C-alpha cells in the first residue's frame, strides 16, 4: 500500500433537450444527493436549447458547491455568462459544438 488515496469514479449527469430552470433545479437536486467530495461530470452536449435563466441558476449552484463538477457542452455565450457571474470556466470542456455561440 502506498498511502495515496484511490481516485473515485465520477458520477455522470447527462442531460438532453432543453436546459431551463427546471433542468438546472434537477441538476441541483442530483448534486445535493451525492457525497460532498464526489466528483461529478455534467454532460450537456446533447442539449439542443439553453435558456439563460437555466444557465444562471446552474451558476449559482456551482458557486456554492464544495465538490468538483466538470461541465461539458456549454456554448461560448453561456461561458461568457458564467464568467460575468464570477464562475471559473477555465476547465470547461465545450464538447463537439464549440463554435456555436
């Protein structure tokens, strides 16, 4: 045994369709149900429509979460919105549609 912690597998939250406030609330509930130190991957690559209020609600959730949440699939416009709300977007993976604004 080398004393290093064993990395935990990340829980995957995958959404599709419309990402609105109710979808962001479902994400918030799912995050609240897990362990505080559980890594989570939020996959939004199959979301076809983003509502700004849903993204703003997600920003509030991410701002108060002590855990690591990796987000994939946001568009450039929504990354700018998160930055305006002082959420670090340096590690956000844009996914396959990174050119969409």
